[in-house]
C-alpha cells in the first residue's frame, strides 16, 4: 500500500463494500480526521466544510450524505476493515 494523500477529494458517498477498496486506501487520512472530529464533538457542518470540502450551507443534502457515509465507512474500517490493511491493503 502506498502512503495515502493528506487531503483528497471525496465522492458523493463512501464505499459500502465488505472489503477494503482502493478508495478507502486513498481516503484513510480523511477517515481518521472524521473519527477524530467525532471524538472531539465537532459540529458535522464544520467537519463537512473543512474535511470533505463540501459547503453544507450551499449543498445541505450532499454535505450530510457525504459526511454520514464517510463517517460510517471510517467506523467500519476502525472496527473491521483494518484487518485488510494489516494484510497489506487491497489487491488492486
């Protein structure tokens, strides 16, 4: 696995696959930032703007959907998907 970018663009929705994807590998830093923000009790709108680069004032539904799906994916990786990382990441 290569070093993930620090601030990549995000898709409308994070993957929902049962295995780690190349998108996940590219967005590991994003996922960790989301988990840190949640642990700190940060407002989701601020996180969407700063971490996901989606303005919730201009695109509220898109921002909320992206935030929710990426945070859920981050939690899945922290709970289960890390196993794929320990095995060397995706095969792609």
